[in-house]
């Protein structure tokens, strides 16, 4: 049996907070926090969508040489999120 990806790990790979994920999904922040803490199970469709977003973010090309990122571990929002 394949274990579904951890929602918190997916959000880390994407570079989103639970609040940012909630905004993008159109749900309450408490809902995503509950999913991330495993208090409630996230819908499989949400996990699959986030896994796709994470794969797309990881496939983004490297930043141009000398480009300053917006913060540690973050990618420019206009390119990858």
C-alpha cells in the first residue's frame, strides 16, 4: 500500500504556509492547519493537487545568475507559485 504524501512536507516543498495554501484553496486556515497536523484527513484530491504543484515548483528553472531570491528557500512568486 502506497502512503500518501504528508501535507506539511508538500507545503514545505512548495514554499507555502498553511495560510497561503488555505487562500489558494479557498478554505479556512484552520482547515489546512487541521490537515497539516493530521487532526483531520486532507481530501486525496487536495493531496494530489499539492503534489502536482510541488513537482511543478521543483521543475522551475534556476534563477538567473546574480538574482536575489525573496528569502531562504523561497522562489519568485511570479515564476513558481
